[in-house]
C-alpha cells in the first residue's frame, strides 16, 4: 500500500484545480444575465402601479415636484417623487392624502 507521501505530487495541482473551479462558478454566476442580485434601474409606470401610494400632485417638471415633496416633508407628511409615464407625480399614503392636499392648497398650490 503506497504511503500518503507518494501522492503529495498531485496535491498542488489538485488544489489549484479546485480553486479554479470555484472561481469559474463564482464568475459565471456574477456575470450571468437575468439573475443578478444588483437592483435594476427603475422604469416609469402608470400612476396606479405604485401600490398603495396615491398621487397628490401632478406637476409639470421634476423640479416643481421636488419642491412640493419637500413642502410635504416639512409638514411631516411622508411623500415620494415617482416618475410615471404621464410625467412626475408626488405620491403619498392614502391616510395622508387629505392632509397633504390641505398643506399644498394653503401653501399657494
């Protein structure tokens, strides 16, 4: 029966092949298409594709939408700016809708 020392010449190349196989699997997973763990770029959707959020304002530009959103945030109303297919929309939760409308109406909008 051969001793372990007689197979030591094969240990180095075998270890290198195992490391290489692990690297191949990791790189194939990393660079494969369609199964990435990295978040994709958001795409605009219709107003009703944002879950529970409802539009409170329909400004013409993103700058105006951000000003309105900041105004709502200053009054402690959670708001988000959503790029929809119809243009930018300021969205709020349904329970904040009436309060958000009153804030925007009293602040000159």
